[in-house]
C-alpha cells in the first residue's frame, strides 16, 4: 500500500498532494469542534490552503484518477490509525457485555483483521478408482440420465 501511495504521489503536484492530505483527514475532524479544537474544513478552505481554486479542486476530486486514488489511500490510512482506540473499545465492551459489536466488526473487516472464511472439504473417490471403474460409473450415469429423459418424454 505504501509503495502504491508513493507512486501516486510522484505523479501529483505539490498542490494536489496538499489538497489530498487535507481532504483525507477532513472527515475525521469534528463537525462541531470544542473551543481550541480544529473542525472540518470547507472545500473553499481546502482550496485556499492548497493554493488552488475551488473549481480546480472539484475537477481533481471528480475526474483525476491519480488524485482520487491518492486521497483514498490517505483516508484509509487515517481510518486505520484508529485501531488502538477500536481495540480498547472492543475489549471494554466485551468485558462489560455491552451493546452491539457490528461497528467494530465492520472496522476489523475493513482493516483486514477479520476475514470471513469457510472451508470446504471434498472427498476425491476417483483417485482410488481405476480408469475402467471410472468409465463404468460414467456409463451408468449416462444410462440413468437417458432413462430419466425418456420417462419425461413419455409423461
């Protein structure tokens, strides 16, 4: 992931990098900040701090694949930086037997820490059979299918 992010960064301008960094962390900032706390920025503020126009920011945000992918990679990293907080909350909820764990489960899945996995075991009976035995079984199946089809047609 880091290598891909570095490659994307090399194809972007300094203004694009600055704008992407601001956008990536913006949604993690509080909507209604307390005094002395930084709140979310508007697109106008992001554009101003990046030294570009809002129109340019809009074009990059919606049409520039490198900019979009870079911004998404930064946002994903910012999201995953909350892992210690999530682990603490998970432990606390588990110990207290409280509430739904669905949000924590989704976070783990996004971060790749929880993977839905099912295992299917099959028995390969053909490995123990000779070619003649397998051929005989196939012929028997073919006969039973033909009989079934003839029975359908007669009905």
